[in-house]
């Protein structure tokens, strides 16, 4: 049986962060900052971070390494470029 239950979402509570690190900030200001932060956040850095984890996992856990060309082929390639 396949386990379909695992952590697969990343949630970040901006309001909780603001309350913890800026305790004197008013609710009105927090609401405004939450709105602005959500509008300005970009998924690209998160996806790039996931890609790095995938690469590390592939290299470390799965031994998935790109095969290298034999030296003979590389030497012939270099001669053709000259």
C-alpha cells in the first residue's frame, strides 16, 4: 500500500511572523504589510530552492550522476575544434 500522507505544502504565516518580530506593530499596519508582502512575493526563489534539493537528493541518495565522456572522445572533439 502506498502512503499518500506526507508533508507537501509550505505555509508561512506572515502575520505571526510580524507579531513575533515586531510586537509593537498595530493590526492595521500588519494587515497592510501582509497585503504588500503577498503582492510582492515571487515563487521563483522557492522553486529554485526545490530544484537544488532535487539535485542534492539525486546526487547523494540516488547516485544519479551524469556520465562523463571518455577521454578519447574529448580529445577528438578538441582536435576538430582546432
